[in-house]
């Protein structure tokens, strides 16, 4: 009976329950630690607003300080789009990321461990950014024409609610919404089979970039640095970690992926 159930077990879990628990503990522990440290490094006083002002001055010098105009236009002429952006900002960062990671683990398992390593590196880089350059997001700079679109959409100011216990309101640089969207979007575009799906995944990071700007949560500078964080994390995962364990931590891509239901791969007997 046990033997007859094993193929179905292998089809669902490419490396068995032990590896599932190991990855959940690793991701859960890393993300909880990331959120806790991010909250604990919150800075009081003027510095986050001074850092935000410096970003605004830089963008004005480069003639790219368009964020207030974008937010005002969406609010005045496409409020339905702003509602979509608010909902996406609140939900997609977690739901889409987790959903994509589950898909990669179950159906493109050979590439999962490379993606996992990218996330770990990116979160570490982000924590350094939050510590060195705490920055007030646009929604906390109303004097420059910004509004808190999320607060208007939900009626809740998260900094003063229960969620604010571990929330660092000044963790704007880099934008991890954009960073996560790029890491997931580019990866999924290389791992899905249908052309339409590949196009949608390539568009996803661009949409998230619009979302974080239109809702008053990030500056263009944050968006750019979020993309840089994703690129640096991918480079380090490829040049350092993947080279250290090429049989386990390299990105294989769709062309060399075997279906997840083909059973446990004998050449990957050791867990990552």
C-alpha cells in the first residue's frame, strides 16, 4: 500500500516532507527576522525626513520628481485605478510572492533553491539600506503634495495600529515591493510555458512600480534601488552560491527542467 502511494507522493512533493519543512523554516525564520529587525531599526526624529528631502532634491535636480503629479492625476481622473493599486499594494506583495514560490518549488524544483538564495541576499541588503538610510515615504511628506492613498482606501493608519508594533515606517529605501516583483516576475517569465503568461510576468514588475508610486509609498529613487537590490542579489547568488554548489543552487531554466511528478532525482539525493 505504501509503495503504491509513493509515486503520488513524489509527484506532489519533489523532495519529500522533510525538505518542505526545512524550506518553510528557513523562509519563515528569515522573513520573521527581516521584519523584526526592520521594525527595530526604526529611527525617530528628523533624519528620515531629511533623507527623504535629499531624495526629493535629487529628483528635482534630475527633473524626474513626477510622483506627486502621478498620484494627483490618478486620484482625480482614474480613481478606479487607484483602488486597484491600493488593493494590490496591500495584498500582492505577500500573496503573489508566496504563490509563485510555491509553484516554483512544486513544478520547477530544480530552480527553487537559486531563487531562495536570491531572496535571502536581497533581504539582507535591504536591512542594511534601512539601517544606513532611513527614509520617510512620500505619504508622510504632504507638504510636497503627497497623500496617503492606502489610509484613504482602508481607513486605517498602520503606524498607529497593532501592525505598527514591528513596522518601520521609514523603510522606504530600497523598495522591496519592486525588488520582490522583479525577482518573481523575471524568474516566472523564464519558467512558465505559455507565451501570454511570460508576457504577464514581465509586465508585473512594471505594474508594481506604478503601484508603489501611485499610492504614495515610494519615490522613483526607491524603485530604482529596489531594482538594483534584485540585480545585485541575483548576481551574488549566481557568481558565489551557485558556483559553490552548482548541482543544487544553480538556476536551470525551463528548457532543462524535468516535470516535478517524474519522481525524486537521483542526482539530487542530497537536500539543498
